[in-house]
């Protein structure tokens, strides 16, 4: 009987120590940026997206859970309303951006600035600049079956 009580008390003590003792977590300083952009003025959107970005992956579209991974796919935005998209060293879009304000998809009913341009094959592209989350730019098609693109800055 005493042995059973001793084992039970030992188990409770071990559980108590395990539950209430914890290591001090080191604070990791990061310079990550988290900002919603679709509800910002156009100058703010342009400021935050300027530069060269690497398209990492896209998710969504008709197959909402499908993910498409990319390599060597770069998007460059300049402050003078230009976009360049290159895939494996080949420029597939080098165009002026036409910004217009419209009700964007997935923006909670808010109107936003739509990024519009034509690629080298004269195909029109319309994107909503959604946000920068943990230093990842999220852009999505302005459509009901939108594909969400994740880009990291170079």
C-alpha cells in the first residue's frame, strides 16, 4: 500500500515539475513586415511593392487547395508604373501598369487599386495587391477563382 502511494506521489510530483517549469524563450529580433495594402492609398502600395521579387508559389484558382511552385520567376516593380516579369531569364512581360480603383475580390467589399497590364502576348492581367505578411508579398487575381501568389523580396 505504501509503495503504491509513493509511486502515485512521485508521478504527481514529476507531472507538477513538468507542467510548471519551462525554459526561458529567447526573443528573436526580426525585421518582418506585416501590412495590409489593398486598403491603402496608391502611393503607399507602390512604395511597398517596388523592387525585385521572387515568385515562390501560387495557391488557389479552380482547385482551391492546389499549389504551384515556381523557380526562376521574378517580378520587378518600379515607381514609374512599370512591371517586368521574367521566367528562366526570358522576359514575358515588360509593360506599364494601369492602376484603376474598383471593388476588388476578397477585399471585404472595399474598393481597391487594381494593378493592370498586358504581357508580351497581349494577355491582360489584373491583380489585387493584398498585403505583405512576414516579408512575403501576397498578390491575387481580381477574379472569383483567384490564384494567390506569394513573392519574396530579393
